C-alpha cells in the first residue's frame, strides 16, 4: 500500500519534471525569437548597405551633372577642376572639424566623474565639511 510519503515524493518528482520541461520550452522560445530577430537585423543591415552604395552612386552622378552643367559655360577641364576643387575644399573642412572634435574628446578622461569621486572620498573621510 502506498504511503503518503510516496505520494508526496511522486508529486515532487512530477513538479520537477514539469519545471524542467517548462524551462526547456522557454529556452527554445527564446532561441527562436533571437533567430527571428537576427534574421530581421541581417536583412536591415543588408538593405542599409545597399542604400548607402546607391546613395554614393547618386552623389557621383550629381557631381558629374554639376560638372557637365558648368561645362556649358566653361571649358570641360575647368568645369571638372571647379567641381574637384570644391570636393577637396569640402573634404578639408570636414577633416579639420573632425580633428577638432577628436582633440576635444582626448584623452578620454572622465573629468566630472573623477572630481565627483574625489569629493565623495573626501566627504567619507570627513574632510569635506560644508
């Protein structure tokens, strides 16, 4: 005759089995969801890259159009020189601005965080009385 302890042990065993099955199903669901999201991200990245390449070609064609438009009033070599010179000037300005931003960000010290840590340390030692 089964005792009450046997019934409790069977119940505990069944609960453990169901918990393991639930955990496996949760992991499977998470894995499926991650795969679905990774596929969507991959497609998005591919479309962004394709858009960037097409955009680069568009900029090239627009610059060629500008040169061709200038060539109606100037010799072709001068029109190309004007467009090329404006590109060099634009690149130089962008490089100078980028270098300026990089200089502002280096060295990468967290000045405010370090000062706050110093003040906190002083306050904890009792030296920062207000």
